[in-house]
C-alpha cells in the first residue's frame, strides 16, 4: 500500500522569506503523480503543484517549486517570498498511474505566515 | 468557470433525520467525488462517480447513499447518522476520473453536525 508522510504538523515563516515543507512517500509503483494541495481556513482546497514521476525536472509554479528526489522518495514544496495569503494547511498527495486510482493524502501541515 | 458549488453550507440534523447534500459543477467534468474531512485531518475518500457510474465505494456505511443524476450533479443522501459522522463533507470534480495526473477541483464543503 502507498503511504504519504508529512512529519511536521506545523511550520511558521516570516513574510517575504522562504519555507520548505517536507513530504516522503512509499510506493513500489514506477508510474505515479505527486501533488501539493492547499486548504486555506474556511476556503476551498486548491491544487498548488503537481509532479509526474517520469519527469526528472522539478515542477515550478510562480513562487512554488518542488524538490523531487525519486530515489529517496521525497517531494518537498518550497514557497519563496512568502505572503500572508500562503497561510493554510498543505497536503502532500500521491496517486498511482492507471484508471480508478485514488488520491492518498498525507496528514497535512499547517503553515502560518508572520507579518 | 472553475467552480464546484455545494449546498447547504451548514447542516444540523438529528440521528433520525433524512437529509441530502448537493454538489454541482459546470466545467464539463465527468468524474465527481465525495470526501469526508475531520478537523485538522486530510480528506478521506468516500465515493467516486465516473461518467455517472459509481466507480469507487470506500466501504462507506449504508447510512450514506450517493446519487449522480447527471454529469453535473452529485448528491449524498444521509439517513440515521451517528454523532461521529459530524464532519466537513467535500465534493470534488475532475475531467474523467481515469487520468492519474488530473486536477481535482474541490467545493467549499458542507459542515455537518449530527446531534
């Protein structure tokens, strides 16, 4: 079975600084996707960034980038120039390839941003 | 329009009541999902509909009954719930449900309290 581990329950960052959220996963599959989802307080969960396992290049989306270490099964999210609106719960998630697979979420990490 | 809407926003019900949660999307997506989320926890998948057919049922108790009248609508019928069923119920949609890299678009959720 696949597992996703987010070992830090909470982190804090100063506005305009950079923060890295950690995620490790365990799988025997070679075809899979990894995701970071953001859930702000009382607001909808949204996709932040996604990485396909076959792609060696790390995904980036504006201020968000990942460090994908396939051999180490590590998938960390770096947020640059942190903004107050980045305060949220962040979930790392895994989905294996093939039809009828489901998202497996980590426990999540609560990020607070200090003004 | 990248919005998934859910009604009602809040629901309080007794253990003998029957109620329904409603979810709607107009993005042309053919997969829709129900998740249950407890506070500060990740979403737990309950059901997946793909092309109006139930494709995943995560061994959810029969007091939860999903219905997909058409590709834009998803209902969750509730009957004889228990206090431990109190949670945030999230609806999501994605393009087909079959492609592992698909983005899931989440609604704001219905916050359910069972007394």
